[in-house]
C-alpha cells in the first residue's frame, strides 16, 4: 500500500471523502513470508494507528 505516511494519507482521504471511520487490511498475499506480514502489522500498530488516532481526534465532528 505504500509507506506509513502514504497509508495515513490514503486513509485520511477516505475519511474526508466518504466519512470512513474503519479500515480492513488484508495481509499475506501469495507467498509473503511470515516475518514480512508481522513487520507490516507492527508498522500499522506503531506508525499508522497512532497518527490516525491523533488526526481523527482533530476533525471537526470530534472537536466538540
């Protein structure tokens, strides 16, 4: 999907355009090694999720 920042940018665009508040990720395409799947999950949890939580808490609908 891209770098962590690219993932954040895409998710924020979906949120702004469609009001999306959840995302589903499918990891492990084909013969992707387990270490790569686990690294991707860790990056989502440590680099993407915290930024998304922070950014979504700043949106107008959550600013009340």
